């Protein structure tokens, strides 16, 4: 994919673009999958990955929007509570994306795709280290 609009750009459109770095790992598989003229399997996975990112953003935006709306009344605590919930949503969707990449890899069997998948998976494996093992996100409140 040489040129594409990241599904994460909807975060900026919703006024919470500052949250994008917390979930930017979701767009990396889209930038690392074969561009130009991908095979049918890769094109299918690109579509699925895009839909999963859109789904994650669709869940994140209302949670963060509500947190932002309550921020003044809660002295920002609502945002503090919403961030790990939204990151957890992103991680769950990241895991689904990895599963789709694994299917693509098994169907293509090429070394190039293995390198791309490993590279795309790296940020997902770093998420627990970034959040910290003692900071388990609270249960989702929808």
C-alpha cells in the first residue's frame, strides 16, 4: 500500500488525535503488507485488517469522547480511566490482526511475508511492556 488513509485518522476527526500514539501499532500491518499489486490473499487480509482497525476506532471514539466530556467534572480522572480501556480494545483487535496475518503467512509460505509479519507483530508484543505488567486494564464499561 503506497498511499492510504489510515483508519486511525478518524481519531483526529473525533477530536482525540492525541490518543493516536497509544494505538498506532494497529496501522503498522497495513503499511507493511505488500503494496502495489498484492495477491488475492494479501488483498483479502488488507481488507480484514482495515475493517478490524475501523472496528477498534469505532469502539474507542465513544469511550474517549465521553471521558473528554466528563474531564472537567472529574478533574481529568475520566480520561485516566478511559485510556487503559481503549488501549485494551486496541490490543484485542491487534491480536485479531495477528491471527489474520498468520493465515496469510500460512497461505503464501513466502519468507518475505514471514519477515513482514514478524516486523508487524513486534509492536503488539511490546504493548504489555509499555503498559506494565502491574497495570492490568480495568474491565470494559460500555
